[in-house]
C-alpha cells in the first residue's frame, strides 16, 4: 500500500557488469513501486584497516544495521595485504548458509522443464576452512572441519526454510560411508533437527548417487542441505540444469537474521561496460530478498514479468541467444509489470 513504511536495504553494485545490472534492479523496483530505499556502497579504492580489505567498515555496518541487502559481483584486486572481498563479507557478517532456488524458466528451453529445487550450502567450514599445510616434501594435508554448532545452524535453517515455503522434503547430501566422523556428525545434526519438524520428510542421499539422480531426473528433489564443498559443486550443477549462471539467483543468510542476496556469477570483465549483461540473475536474487522480507506480492509481480519477457523471446540478451541490450531487456520487463 502507498502508506507502507519504506524499508532500507544495502546495495553493493559491485564491479564489472555489477553497476549495469544493479541499475536494472533499481529501475525494475521503481517500476514495481517496491517500498525499498537503497543505501549504496561501492568497494573502496584503498584498504580499510578496520576490515583489512577494500570493503569499507561503513558498508559492513550498513548491512548489519539494515539486515538485508543485495550484492553485485565483486572482483578482488590482486596484491598482498588484504582479504578477498567475498571472504570478508562471509566472515564479517557470518554468512553461514548459501541458498539457491533453482527452477525451470518457462519459455527458456533446457533439457528439463520441471526443475524446482533449493540447495542450501553450509558456508563457513568443511573443506574450505583454509587449513592446509605440507607435512613433509611431497605430502600435503588439508583439514576438513565439521562442527556441531555450524551443522545444527544450517540444518535448522534448511528445515525452517522448507516449512516457511511449503516444501515437503529435506534431503541431506553426504558421504558418511567414507567420511564417517565429519559427514557422520553433519548427518547426526540433520537428524536431530528433522525430529523437530515431523511434517517435513527427511532423507539422506550419498553425494555420488545424488549427482546421478539430479542429472537423470531433477524433479526427484525438493530442498537439499549439505556441507560446504558438496554445496559448491551441487549448486553449480543445479544452475546448469536450468540454463546457467546468468539466470541463477542466490541469497546468503547470516547470524542475527541477515540476508544478503547475490547473483551467482562473477563480474564478467569480458562484457563489462558494453550494455550486454543479462540482469536476470541479480533481478531474481533481488526477488529472493523481497521474499525474505515477506513482500510476496511484489516478488511475484517482478518474477512473472521477468519470466514473461524471457518466454516471449522478443527481448533476450546475448547469453540466451538474443540480441537485446541490458537496457532494452530491462525496459521490456518494466513494460510487463
Ligand atoms: P564470470 O561469471 O564473471 O564470467 C564467466 C562467463 O560468463 C563470462 O564469459 C561472462 O561474460 C559470462 N557471464 C557471467 N555473468 C553474466 C551475465 N550476467 N550476463 C551475461 N554473461 C555473463 O566468471 P569469471 O570470469 O571467472 O570471473 C570474473 C571475476 O569475477 C573474477 O575477478 C572473480 O573473482 C569474480 N567473481 C566474483 C563472484 C562474486 O562476487 N560472487 C563470483 C564469481 C567470480
């Protein structure tokens, strides 16, 4: 309603194609009259000693304060003495779960028409704990860390998500037959949480079998939850099922209810500044942000306008085989609102 109090959200336009696709989100949100005021923050040009990275302290404070934000792709500058931008965000905001909705886009033909699943990836530990060393020459060791705390936290989020979104089933993906202690603990935590949600079906699927099933029939899955490395791989596999990185949204969930939505793709330096980028992934990420804020009417309207535009096929960007510029495609979406 016009009386709705505006919500302030942080916006990181990011690098490369980031500013172009962020502009597209701003336009579509204006056209759909979404009650959001953006607080924009760019990546700084020098290292902020308080964050040890090119991200400013103020930009992180903005996300902490607003608890909701949208992030374009960021390219970490090369050089020593600073932390990667994405790693800084993950650590500073404690972004513990990466959520990727993955559904077939009607009208954009891929091998499958009926993909409708969500991958939820533990994002803070596992194989990506960054603990690697050389034992002796020719022998290296990497530590996979699984904790009860982080496993319960991500499992809790997966079941909460399933319930809140009317989903029926959560599948825990693992390799506990080999990784008995680590994946074993992960599964144990998932089982504990599953008991609190008797209305949601719970199953455990071994990662290799999961890959085969996903490729043969993705409709077999609903919500999938898994440790870090498996999540990294499976979520990209699922992006491939629906047409690739230009179409796939994601949202990071952090401590204290923070939600930072972001496209899955990078800054695409090869097409940056050419008005060629496909804004769909960032737009659909912005839609997940609206759903997090329970602005479902606005989310539905924008999502439908995007899907209609792609299905019509008149305006499509080059990555989807079309000839439209970012701005023409964006205008077509606005016209469909
Ligand atoms: P990339 O995703 O930027 O590009 C891969 C290919 O996909 C390129 O050909 C690109 O043109 C195309 N592409 C990507 N997004 C597109 C879009 N929206 N529309 C049309 N085409 C699109 O991957 P990369 O080249 O490996 O990485 C480039 C930079 O981005 C690197 O500096 C990397 O570190 C960074 N990166 C950032 C994130 C992030 O911020 N989350 C994620 C991945 C990569």
